[in-house]
């Protein structure tokens, strides 16, 4: 596919792993912007109806709870869609996307290190997104029966392994209620190109050694592999590449939007 022209598909990626992880270790200049426009409550859609010999037809597609006389309506036209069913589906998608993808994330990375393309799912880890975020590269690997029992990183990262609410015997001793039940997960970008996520064992605090219980498969875990940590189940922001633009000094600027898995629920 041409890097200048092509088609980017938007689809349910909830079962997919990111093709790449971006952290402060392999990117820079991360920032995000969010606008607060007055979103339409519905669309008045014009399209060429195949059932009416492709005569132009208009239909109303509204958000739940609104009608065409009680909300803000915008006029749109969909070229190439010729049935009411597909027009309604596209309009509902556009209305939902305005809610779920209202934030644009940008970052810079060396062009030669970028393997993702427009439309790909990527992961982003940064301390402006989560106070529990951290990243490092593998320095050493400890094996147990051929599997990885622990890895040592080139810098400390925050790790949590706190008891859940039912296991707390004295609530007065809890200094941070938000930490109850907090556990850390590690996202590992293996040399095979796959990204796997695993629960981290051990105690709470900053450490450069991540332990795994039970041990995890060793394939693709080697020196210099990138590892990102965060709250278990939310180790990284899952985002879709919206645009990739070249910059000076062999750098590239990436614009990302939220995965928006609710679009497909």
C-alpha cells in the first residue's frame, strides 16, 4: 500500500495486542488536547437511495433521548452509501465517535523506529496519564525451568501489590485509599514484535527487578527489550494511529486517538 494513498479501516480491536508501545524511553514531546464543542444531537443525512432509483433522500438519525425538534441537528451527506441501513449505521458511528474520540494525543519518535502505520493499534505509557506509569529496558533475565521468573531493568519503576478491601484488617492504617487492591502489570514488547501483559509479583515500592509468579514464557524476552508498567489491566493507553507526519532530523510526529472499543459494543 502506498504511504501517501490508501485505506485505513476502523474496526473492533479489543481482542488485539498493540503493534508498538510508546514510552518516554522511545518517544518525546507527548501531549494531548481536547476540545469542548457543542456536539450535535443528530444528523439530517442526504444519500442516493438505491431503492428509489438513486434519487436523493433524507433521513434523521438522532442520539437516544432526542428528536429532530428537541436537539441540535447538523446536515451531512454520505457518498457511496446507498441503503438506509448502512447510512444509519454510519451516522450512529459518527455520533458515537465524537463522544469517544474527542482527545488527540501527539508524540515524536525516530522514524526508523516506527513500525506502526495509520489505523494501527498502539500503546502509550506516560506519567501524565497515570502516576503508576514507568518504563525501562531489560538488562538481565532470571530463568526458572526455561521460563522467566524475573527481569532486571536499567532503571527503577513503581510497583504495587496491595491487598484488596476484604483483606485489609485496619482501615486506619491505610494511608492512600486509592491504593487498596492496586496491582501492577508489565507490558513487554518481545523481540518477536508481539506485546504481552503479565501481572507483577513482589512488594510495593520502586524497584528495577520485576518478578513473575508463575514464571512467564521466555520466547522473545532478551536484553534491551522495552518494558512498560502500570496498573494491572490499564498498563497503557490503547490508541489508534490517526496520522504520521515526517519531521526534521529523521523524526516523525504521530497523532493518536482513543481506541474507542465502546463503538463496537
